[in-house]
């Protein structure tokens, strides 16, 4: 009974927040919630790869050639975005354009056209809505259509765009994060000597790969699994999530400052991306309000702050962006 009353209260609160933030109740959902947090499906039409070792490569590593389209609230788009910020690629080598969910069938936009889109941008006064520098597009769907006329797949973020060829490279979040780190970090302004992804012949390659998969299943997906359940099932999912955080906190206490020791790896970014969202949105949005990082996980709190202070990381987190995004989706799911 208490759970029902609480969920009812949250539903009413979400509708009030919709009005407060001028959000249309049919606002598009970010595709993070698809398939219990599995993430937006990657189109087989866009699975290209940037390459530095082959001069004949279709997508060579070049500065000022590629644009990354992301969304402030999406943990999947954050994967390549944090890598770009970590290496400072956005300062001279790659442009990052932020997309926002629209309240009509046009979907993700980066330049507001309709009245509803202008209201969304007005609710984020600290964020300048970007203009597309290549095709004059204002919605992400237009780029997908340019890359493949008649495209009828999923229009999702992240998306890496090749301005020279006028086409999409990839929209797979993990592949983008790895290729940007391994093939383009030398074009950035910092941290050139730090490998976020171990080479395949390094001893910790397998451990890192398995850790990334484990974090995806048990940390990234957990909040979305929770929102798909109710009652005792939701409590079980939440308890498992908290237990997972307990285990990670213990690991950091004994082997830190990072998950694999002294050097930061991409696995740390995967974890950090979810941790910063727990207190911002997950705890009220997905029924994970029993504990929070700041008050209940002191080691994780310091770990989160440590990564936040690394040059380039803070700019990938706009607190009102994730909150704004989840206000939109809660209106759709609970309204």
C-alpha cells in the first residue's frame, strides 16, 4: 500500500514538474529505457571505424573532420563524450553538438524550430543550443536521412559524423568511445599518455573488457530494470543495485584510487557516468531513493569527485541537462 501511495505521489509530482518546466506530456523518451536499459540499438548501416594506421582508411583520424552528437541526459551518449572531454579533443580536433528531446515527431533536435523546442531551450538558460555546421540540419533525423536516404531505423545518440564525406561513421556508444580513445587521443590537448583502453596484448586487457561488460549489466542497466518492475520485484532489483555499489565501494577501498589500481581506465568512466546520475535523477526517477552516493557511499562519493575534477570531465555533465531529460521521460512513462 505504501509503495502504491508513493508511486501515486511521484506521478502527481512528475505532472507538476512537467508544468513547471513547460514540458509537453508526449515528449519523446530517450532510448536509454529500451529493453531494460540495454540502450539504443546500433544501426548496422553505421558501424564504421576511424583508423590511424591505414592511409587508405575510409575514416582516417584527422582533426576538425568529425562531429559528435550527444544528449546531456543520456548515459550512452556520455560514453564517447567523456572520452572526448578527457583528451580535450573538443578544444581543437572535434566538435560536440548537444541534442535535446523534442515534443513532436521530429525527435532529437539541436537547433530549436518549433515553439515547443524553443520552450525546451528556454528552460536551459545556461545552455546554448548548437547549430549544425555542416548540412544546415536542425534535427538529428535529417542527418540519418542524409547518411542513408529512406532510413527507417532508430534515430539515436551518440552519432559521429564525418563532415568531409557528409555521412555517419557510427552510432555505437562503446565502439565510439574505444575508437576515439585509441585512434584520436593524439589529436587532443591533454592526457596523451593515458590509455583508457588497454591494448589487446596487455595483461589487463581481458580484465578491463570483462569489467566494462559487468558494469553495463549491473550498474548502467540496473536503474532501467528497476523502472520496469513494481512492488517486491522492484525492491529486489534496487537491493541488488545497492549491493553492487557496496561491492564496488569495497573494491575501491582496497585497490583504489581507481577500479583497476593507480591508472584511470574507461571502466571508471562507465561507473562515473552512472554515479553522477544516481543523485541527480535515478533516486527519484527509478525507485532508487533508499540510498544516495553523497550520504551513504563515502568512498564512491570521493571517487566521483576525484574524476569530476579531472580536466575535461565536468563539462560533460550539465546537472540541469540530465534532470531536464528525465523530467521529460517521467511525464511520458507515468503520465
